[in-house]
């Protein structure tokens, strides 16, 4: 076997199981992995959508029956830890509100 430092990197998207198997078992493949970036992005987007909906509820609490302010604040309080957890996991600890006070 001749040693070579020629590498070629390719990113595939939306492969079928059969395509993954075929590519992964090809004799020229020396390494392969599944990217978790899309999963991380989707998890963060879901948390942001939840937080946005909770904040929207506060904004229209006086117009929506059953959405009293206490219920809306509770929903927003549930959303914030989800967002903070994801931010901390990907970029470090989020800035606390007290750090923004003048």
C-alpha cells in the first residue's frame, strides 16, 4: 500500500440509509461522521419559537380570553431556561439581566 496525504472532504445532505451504507463502506473512505449541527440548530430554533410565542402571549394578554397576565408570565418563565440552556451549551453562559443594568 502506498501512503498518500491526498484527502478530499465532501458533505452529503439528505442521504438514504442505503446511500449512507454504500458511501460509508467504500474502500477509499477513511473517516465519516454525522453532523449534529442541524440537530443543534433545530433544537435552538424550537426553543426560540416557544419563547417568542410566550412573549407574544404577554403582549396580547388583555385581548385573549384565558390568557391572564400570571399565566403568560408563567409560560415565559418556562421558556427562558430552555433558551438559556441552549445558549450556554453552544456559546457559554448567557449574560444575566443584572449585567445589563446601567
